[in-house]
């Protein structure tokens, strides 16, 4: 199964989730391939790849037609392989702009992989630009990472609706596994109300597993290690183990459903101005105007 990790904004621990969920799935006996689609190469650096050793990267696959097999490398985690990101990925959008069906640029290389993987994780850039769109087209399912903060939750519905419109227009089979709350810090006054509002609005679309603020998760990338290598007994490691289990369970359920045969309505028909007003009121009540 191919899973795209997407987000409306950056700095929501999407890459941290890709790296550590990949390690958790590998520990569970899955053969995992992590593809770093971000020009910053954060997932690659988090797995110990030095900046000068990023080539060959995913940019070579997309721009120079390097077979994906030749860009795959092993990591320090047994069962977890990697295709690095690099700064050259920033040129993909402009280079492929005149190319027809450019949204298919990632699906084709994945279909040509000769060594099968149980799970392919696509760590895409934030937003819905070309590489994130290509990840949606190439995936069977997608996970939305977000933090319980005003600027992240405000506009979330527009992002979700945009994903659904893209899926329909491009014929993507990718199903939403759910929304993952990351960097959850219940010491702040607004966190609990935001989490409550999100779960009331979206129900079981929100993962039961939450990734709490954890200093070990923040430290691990600077050592080029996953949380299981750096602090295997930490609460962060426990959370990502639970997330991997929930992802596998959710994927099994989602894959049994049928695709809609007509253009879908927005997933959640809600009064968006009212949702925005509630978010603002929550922030003001906590002294954050």
C-alpha cells in the first residue's frame, strides 16, 4: 500500500511522522520504503543522510528519468529503505509545467519497482502543489497531519475539500485514513478546546492516537536517528507504535469501501464562518486574540 502524508501547513510534524511511523511499521515486520519529496530533505537528514550525500535523490527520478530502484538506499533501520529528497526537487514544478499528465509523474516510477514493499510512505511538501498532488495520485490512502493551533485549523475544511476535488478530477483512488493530531500540548489553554472542536466536527476521521509534545522526538533528528533508535522507551516511541497499528487497521477498513461514482460533495458540510468564529472565540477566551 502507498500512503501519502500531507498537510496544509508546514511545521506540523508531518516528516517526523513519516520517519517514525515508517520505523514502527518496519519493527512490526513490514518492508517499508520512505520517499522524501521535500526539497529540504528533512526526512533524509532525520535518517542520518548527510547533505552532501543526498544524490541520487527523487529529483533524479523525476527530472532525469533515473529508475527508482537505483535511487533506493538502505537506512540504519532494518526493513526501512529510503529515497532521499534534495534541493533539486524545487525545480520539479517549473520543469514539468508543460508536460501533459504531470500529476502522474510519481505513479509510474512506483509501478516499475521490481522489489515489492508492503508499505510505501510518501512524505510530501505542505499544500497542494505538484509534488503533493502527485503523491495523492500515486497513493492508495493519505494521512493529514495537523496541530491543534488556530492558524492550522482555520482553513482546514478548505484544504480537505481541495483534496477531494483533486481526487475526483485526477481519478485518484487515494482514500483518507484520517487526521493525525501532532505536537499536542495540553499545557496551553487553547489545546483542549481545539481538540474537542475538531473531534466534534470530524468524528472518527480524527485518529485516536495523538502525538504529544515530546522533547525526545525533537532531539532525535539531530542525531540522524528515529525515536526507536534514540529513545525507545519514550512516550513518543509508544505513540508512534500505536499510530502504526491504527494506520494498518484503518487501511484495511478503508480499502473495503467503494469509490463514489459521481463528483463528491465536500466531505463535511458545515458552516465554515461559524467554525472560524468558534476558533476565534476560543483563542480570545484564552487571552490569545
